[in-house]
C-alpha cells in the first residue's frame, strides 16, 4: 500500500469485552502511528490483546452512555491529530479505505467523511444492508455528538466527503451477548417512539407490523438467495430486533387497555340526595 508515512489521523475505538473482534480490528490499523482504545471495564482478554500492539494506547472509563463516552474519547484521551477515525471494535478498515483516506480525503481538508458499511458474518459479506452511512472520520474541532436511542450520532460543521470504500462490520461476539444487548436497546427505542419518532419505520413500528417488513427488506438488500446463509442470518437478526420492540409496544398497549378496563369497572360511590340538616 503506497501512502504517506504518517497520516494526521488517530483511530479511536470503544471496547467492552471484545475478545472475539478486537484482534481483526487492530490488525487492520497497523498503518496508524497511534490507536486509542477506550475501554469500559472489560473482563475478558480485550486488554491483553490490545497491549500486544505497539501503536495502541489503552484508556479506561466507566460507561454511562455512548454520547459521553465518545466525547471523552475525542477530547480527554490525549489525541492531538487534526482528524479522528471513530471505530467500533467489530469494524475492519480495508487497505483501499486507507488509500482513499490518504490520497483524497486528507488533502481536501474536509470537516468530515460519510462512510458506508459492508455487513459481514464470519467473513461472509452481504451485498447490502439496512445499516446507514455514518460520519466516522471527522475533525476533532468540527464534530458534535448526540445520543439517539441506544447509540451515538456524529455530525460535523463544514464540507463533507463521501467515501467510496466501505468499512467492514463483522461482529463475532456470542449470540447470547447480542440478544442481551438487543433487549436493552429496545427499551431505548421504545422511548423514542413514545416521544414521537417521525421516520417511516417509526410509523410502522407503532402498528407493530415492522418485523416482517424489515425481514423481507433486509433479506433482499443482503442479496437474498445469492448470499445463502449469510443473507438469511441477517434477515432473521433484523426480524428479531424488530420483534423484541414490537412485543414491548404491544405489552404497553395491552397494559394500558387493562388499566382502563379496571377503572371502568370500579363502581361509582352512591350519591346521597336530600336536604342538608340546618
């Protein structure tokens, strides 16, 4: 890979028990002079693996939410480069992405870059996904972080570059961990709907019809029968996420109906009519 010897950018990774993923992520970042890993208290081999890389700086902070965790990582971990490449621990950075970063993004002095993703399962890539493009490269001085549901959203103030090369999303953590995370995420997503989410998918979710719609959409975007088990796996994953949220929505609706019925069945107190004693 032909590129300048040093890019003015620091990869920043948030971790928590990422033993199944972190080695692949760090292997793809050997080009970086310095990689900051901000951990939330892992008790597996994440730290041991990270310390095996000479360019990794390890930092820890107790997790409260994604917004404040990312803000701490961006501003309080000693990063001095103009740009940051923000990564989850299950992202892989292809060599072609680094070349595009070096040859086209960095010389342009952009405020940030929108990045799309190739969704993958155990190295089996999908044709597409419902995963949206995100700001994952940005100037430290130009980025703002907001909390949307269970995760963060980056935004930048200034000119925006759209990367052609995609990052790879390949999460290999145990299924039990994934299900546990989804149960927690859907609590926050339910709160978004209760507060008036306005996206088309939010409207479908209120009617609890999103699971089959999302399953079909995910399967087709993933490549359908042409991607075999990986596309089916992705469709089932998206259906489970939406089903958990739909169940929460229906439970809340049923509880409300039950409470209203109980109130309707409470007999009214008898009204005593007549003249009051003087």
